[in-house]
């Protein structure tokens, strides 16, 4: 089988290249922290005597746009690190000969604006992969993230302190990072990975403490060492986040109120492992989903807006088997209620979401580099209610039973850059419903010099249905050159026809045997007008696994460049052969064949340091043998009125003509039609920051889309993917035209009144409409939209952070 041959070839490559004798990575810098007996006040002013006694480290070197050049004398950076039994203290001196150029745009926590910044990365296990990032801007905004390789989990949050000050010599930062914000082994002498950086926005430059060779491997491979921290014990890591929330909801003349109380908690089970749990969860103030008109064969997916499912999930997302929106999603039997409707029955209620009862996750990494993760969530039973219109009797139908979702992960890292992982996901539904189980083995291996990377995945799925079971398999194998200006790589992806991970993951397609390749040339130092640029050429060949037939092939190229003035631009060009689409017909084994096509695109992005900036992207696609074409335009201007006020507008337009699209599946025919679709999206994001702890936020989106099928141009799909005329009669019940319009507006006030604690007052306004009036233009459709009842929702949510160690000290005192 093709995937077996690929595994054998990759094994040989690993065996040959793992013994590469190329030179190792450069020697690491080190710094020894000083134990202090007096603690400084965290005010950003480094005037305490204690700072004079701590040795400094300096000599930062350029990361962008150059490659290792020493920082100029006018912009030196010096750092001092001390520690106690409770926390690490960092003093950073960012000298600047012209303080008026220091960028100080305000933002709320975890939102990094165009501002100068100081960054600290701490890897308490010194494994070259996993580290916690702490960022403070010249305006005092704090941000933190979990870093793993090239991925950054910005949803990760811990409680720490930081303040800044500015004078005629530059700006200064003072940080206190409690040990409760870190996980580290319990031993007498600690040896941690350390990297520090500085962003100088006015000069468009960034510097790091330990040199990073951008032409080889990943940035996390270049951490220095933090020594000297000794005889400190990991504290009891117990944090409670109790919350209170209340809301008033008004829709179509009906007003309702709700009150909720609950709690999230974090508990350190050991020096390395943490339990996160949400008890009586409340997701009432999560951001709205960017819903669109979906006429395709696949479900629309959305980003995760619930903090519990985004924070600290780097272990659980390995292998892309975890789509957290499955938890609390539409019940599996939601669309089957109409089929169970008896004569003279009407549907009174059919909930679109299931309720999450509780969820927990345990994760951590041992001193030997073994990461262990356990996740579990439970949703309650969901029922639809039907009423007999003659007798008035009601009955309930279970659309989603009591369900348990579970993930278990083992991730062993070695050589400070490579890993092998095993992951299992499991969904069990009570009663005679569908269950799902998926297991996967993954590896991500670099050779000694980080010049080559080998990665792969093998996944096995098993779905238990009431009447049968099915087992599926999928694999991915890749080889990539990761050193130098010239890069290349090949990849193979395989899945059989029964591979299915959709109980807790997402896979839109299966039954494929696809091959990909790419090669690129990129720069790491300024050349000519460019700070950097990249030219890429890529291609693919796609096949069906059963039966073994060609689906299509394609080739493309792209360019990306950033000038010395921070003006970025690029473009792409793609060409594809005839393409067999096995999913648009909505019937197993059938396909429609689309002709050869091409797509060309270009984009520009201006300098965000200026008050006015913009992003523009334009794409045009064309099928060669028919008059099907598509144009896509995105314009996104932004204006910074002051360091406190930023406004971003986005306009998206899409117009597709004469697309052969699925209409209806009849007993003997698959009906297609010639479809035009036009979409307009307007959105606005505005933030006024009173300071770094409170802000007023506006989020608005209006999306309109109209799909129109040409009259009397319906066709029937043939066995060879061809279309032939068909007399399809359109009635009110089967009219495929659609006019879709949705409006969402959120206005909120956010106040972080204490570390880890916040209050959010949110007003939400939403309107939705879906009908058959596709002949309406955007403005007329918008006018109709405002005839629909609007939902008004006002909610208040207060979260208070309680730390066990702080409470214990208060009680003692």
C-alpha cells in the first residue's frame, strides 16, 4: 500500500540523517540569578538599593531585520535578575537616546499593540521546546503565552506583576513572576532555559539576549541558561476563580432574566502537573461566531471563544484530533426530530446546543521531558419537545444523551527539539447512540544540526453505530530541509474511505492518497530594498484511494516581501488540472468533474506604526472551459487616533458566477444548477483604552450573501462527472435560492480591578434573517433585515482571583 512504502522511505531517511556530523548549534549564554533578602516595590522605577547589588547582563544582538549585529550604543539593554523563596524579580533597562520616539500605545492584557516591548521566555525544564513567555510594553500592557516550537498559545494566562517608567534615558520595566506562575522540578539546583528580547518599534528592530540563527531550526532551540536559583520549593499552586453573572434578554416582546454563579480552579497536583477544572461553567459572554451562508457539502467550523478550551491546550491539540466546539455543539439528533414527527404533531422546542456540566484537564511535563495530558468533559441530556395539535399532549425526544468526552496524551521530547507522541480521544454517548474512538502516533524529529526535519502521523479511528461499527486509518509523512536560504520539502497524506474523527475532531474528507512538494528561497538579512523576502514554488497530485483514480493536480508559486520601510506585499499564482469533486454530489462514489482552472492574487500591507494603515487583498479565479469565475476583495483600513483609541474597519466582497452546484438528491438523479453567489461583509473593531486595566470595546459585523440559481438551467449528473440538461421544476418547497443576512454588535466595558480579577459589562444586539429573496441587493436585504425582531442582551460578569498562598499569608498576619 502507498502509505506503507512512505513509512519505509521515511524510516530510511531518519536512519541516514540522524547521524549527521554537521556542526551543532552555537554555544549558549548563561546568567546567574542572585538571591535577594529584600524585595523591591513593583513600580517600574529601579531605584532601590537591591538593584545596585545584582550583576547585570547585556550585549543583546539583532534578530530582525539583521542577523546577530550588536545593538547600537544609543539603544543598549541591560537586565538584572534576583529571586526569593516566592518569586523571580527582573529589572530591565531599555536605554534610548531619544525617548520621544518610544512607542507607547495602550492595550488590554494579551493584546500587543504597536509599542516597544520587553520579552522574557523561561523554560523551567530546559528542554528546548516548552517555555512560558512574559511580555510588558512601554505603556505597561502585560501579556503571556505558552510557547512550543513555532506555535504560541496566547490564550494561556498566569498571574504576575509588571510596571514601567520612562525618563530622559529611556524606559524601564520591573517584573515579579511568582513561582505559582511556573512549573518546575523539585530539586536543590535549578537549571532553566532563558531568552530575553526587546522590540524597538521606531527603528523597526528587535534584539535578543542569546543569538538566534534564523536560518536553522526553531527559535526555541536557541535559549540561553538561567543558573543560580537554588533551594526553592515549588509552592502550593491553588488558584480559585469564582464568578457571578447576570443577564437580561429581550427578544420579540419576551423578556427573560438569568443568574449564574460558579467557579474555575487551578491546582498543582505536583511540581509538574496542574489540574484545571470548570465547575458550573458560564459561557454567556463569549464572542459571537462569524456565521456565513453555507451551501457547500461540509459543515462550517468556528474558532473557540471559551477560555477554558483555549488556555493550556497545547498537548491536547496534537494531531489535530480535538475540535473543542464539538463539546456543547448541536445535538447529534437535532436534524432527525422532523423525521420522528408524527401526524398532527408540532415541534415546541428543539435546542440547538447541549449544556456543558463540567470539564477538567490535567497536564504537565516531567523532568525527563515526558508530557502527560488528561482531558474530560461531560454534557447533559438534551431533548426536543413535540405537541399533538389535536389532544394537546406533549412528548419528548432525546436528541443528545448524557455524553462523556475524553482525551489522553503522552508526549516524549528529546534532544531539546524532537518528540514522539501518542494520543487517544474517546466519546461515549449513553444509550443507543453513536460513539467514537481515535488513536494516533506522531513523531517530529530533527537531526543533530537541526538542518532536516522528519515528521509523521498514523491515526486509527473507530466509530460504533447502533447497527454497525467502522474502522478507519489515516497517515501523514513529511520530510523538510530546515536550514539555509534554500529550503525544500515533500509530504504524503493518506486516508481510507472509513476514516472518521468527527465525534471530537474534524475531518471534512477521507478516501484520499495525496502528494505535495514545495521549494523556496528566503532571506534572513536585509538585501536591497527588502528587510526580508521569500519566493516559493509548490505543487500537488491528488488521488482517490478506493478506487485508485486521479482527482487532480496543481502547481503554484507565491512571493512575500517586506521593505525597509515596513511595507509588505506579495502575490500568488496557481494552476490546476481537471478536478473530480467527490463531495459536492452528496452521494458516495459519485463525482462532478470541473475543468482546468487558475487563480491569481495580490496583497499589500502598510506600516502599522503610522496613524493610518491598511491591508488590501485581491484574488481572481477562472475555470477555462466555461464561464465560471470568482473575484474576492478585502480592504481593511485602520486608524490610530491616539495611544488610547484604535479603530479597524474591514470590508469583504465576493462574487462568483455560473458555478455548477448541487441542488437536490432525487431517487434516480443528482440535480445540479448554475449558481451565482454574492457576499458582502462589513465589520468594525474599536477600542478605547482608559489605561492598561480598563477599556471600552466595540465589535460589529454584518454579513450578507445571496445565492441565485439560473432559471431552466438545471442538469443531471452523469456517471462520468458530466452534466446533461434536466427538466427540474422549482416550487416554493424546493427553491434552492437563498438570501442570508446576519447582524451582530457587541459593546463592552472591561475593568481589571485586581490581578487576575475582572468585571465585564456587555450589551449585545443581534438580528438574523434567511429567506428565498435572492433577487434583493445588499441594501434592500439590509432593509428587510431590520424588519426582523432584534435580540437585546445586557449582562454583567465578575470574576475574582483567589490565590492560596496569598490567603495563607493574610490569615497568618
